[in-house]
């Protein structure tokens, strides 16, 4: 039997040990998901089981090493499905998205020369800007910035089209803004870049918890994401086209394999974190199996169903928040408002008060058990464009484990603050 997602949320929340936490006698509402989500019990157990049952290094001939490699191979396969690919060897694990991006930027920049151009945007997290700026500097290439409409916090696609040229070697674009929730038109960006023969590098770190990733359908060349932003442990994932990853020379030690994916996975990885990332994918798939009533639904269609349900539910939470915020004249939402639909934004908001500094608001909310971030969240270009430096904004991140009552608690708190 199919289930409505809203009716499942109370049970889903019981899978997250952190949801039992209270602060000064009040239940905690985690509105800080864009900086890192809470973790379900199955992820914690998967990491613990790995360390208890088969903690060994890669490539050994003895039983625990063989079992360890089998679990890691399965994780590669699950993350490939998660990003919308089919080849497990195209999935690379690393310490975090930033480290993986720097490593890839060093490798691909060796193919650039003076006169080449790289395109980044002013909407992105700096981890998808500075690595390309530094790599271009070292290669003698030029960096071009796609401008942002400050009224809506959306990319200026006409400006992007104008900056594309036969000299463009790579376009780095975010899937969604980690600051204001804007979903970028990824397909349009990729298609335009393709016409000029440029590679496209997608930072899907913020998008991954909210929407289904589809690298093959989109046609991008590389995509990065972070399991700790979609209910897993602190680690990073890079997917790349097999031919591209095989062609480029990776920075690695001599004894390391030249075969994928090991060619790009420097040093000894956090095996327990890789197993935890796979368990996070399983958690999301379990949502799809539940909402469809098909407990044996395979991974890809289960993820499809899960994200369809998550999108609808989070859109309802977002609308509830924006409707309430519109009734509070001292507060401003930066970026897209209620008139935009689910295709244009995720349920992440940056807001400011007419007089209260964001850090003070975050501290006051924290005292009420409402946990939210302040600052620029490394979306430095956008924060500068909106003239929000050095204080930044207050970021509210709503995820599928949040509830309408938590949204109402937040709105009531904001009203009491001013």
C-alpha cells in the first residue's frame, strides 16, 4: 500500500538518534542541514560494523581484507546509482568535496594553456570557484565569472552565453545554491557548454539531499557531492566520465594502481565512511520503497520515488515558511520567493532582520532549541554581491525530517525577536 510522505515523517525521525536531543528543556529543531545533515541509525551501524567485522586495508589476500573490499565495491556501485550512473569505477571517494575538486582541478589544468578560459559563477560555494581560479592562474588561463541577478539570486544566463567561446575549456556550476536555494538550469548550462566543446563540472553538494542526481541524463563530465550533506558521514564523492578519468594524469604515488577508481583515490581511504555513505543511499532508497509500498523495489527506481516524495514535501514546508515570513515586515528573504515553484529552488533560505545581526539571531534561536547558521557559508561571491559582508545572513535549511510544527516554532521565534 502506498503511503503519503507526511504520514511517514514521524517514523523517519525515530531513525535519527539526534532527534531525541533537547536544549534547555525544549526539543531541538535542526535547521542547519545545509551545513551537514543528521545521520540515521543505519549509517552509524554500517560504520561500526565495518570497524568491528572487517577493518582491513585494501587489496589483501586474507579474509577481512577480502570482505572489506567487497563492501567497498558495493559502496561504489550504490553511489554510482545515486548520482545516476551505472559504472561503479567512475565513482571516486575522498576526504571531502573540496579536496577532490582541488585534485581534479590540478590534473585537468595540465591540459590548459595561455589563452584558454574557465567559467565559474558568483552564485557558487567557494569550493567550486577558488580551485579553478588557482588552477587557471597556474596554467596561464583566464577565469570568467557568470553574473547573478541580485533581486532573484539566479544566474544571468544571457551573461553566461555571452562568456562562452571556443576558448572555454571548462564550466564549473553548482546544482543548487547552498546559500539561497536557487536551482541552476543544469541541462541548459551543459548543452550550451557542449556546443563550444567545454567540459562541465557540477557541484551537487547542496542539491543531493533535495533532488535526484542524473549525471547521464544531464550529460555533465564530472559531478561532486558530500555524503554528510545527504544523511551520511563526513566524506566526499566524485563521479567522472570513464574516458576522462582514464585520460587525465592523476597526482598519485607510484605504487598506486593506474586503474579506476583507485587511480584517483589517494592514500588509504576512510573505509568506514565509505560504508556509511552506502548506508545513507540505502536509507533514501527505503523511503522510496515505503512510499510506493514495494519493499523489494530496486535501488534506482526506489531513489526516483524517494526524491519525488521528498520534493513535494519540502516544497510544502518551504511555502509554509515563506508565507509566514511575508507577515513579518522586519525580515527579508534573499532570493526567490513563493511565486517560484519546486523546479527553481530547494527549501534553503537566507534571511536578514532590519537591525539585528545574523550572529545574534542565530544565538538567540539556539537558546530556543532552533539551530541555524549565520555568515556567508562560503558562498562568498554572492554574499559580497548582496553587500552582506562581513555579517552575512541567517540560513534556514529545511529537510524531509523537518516538520510543519518546527516551521511554525521558527516563525513564532522570529516574530518575537522583532
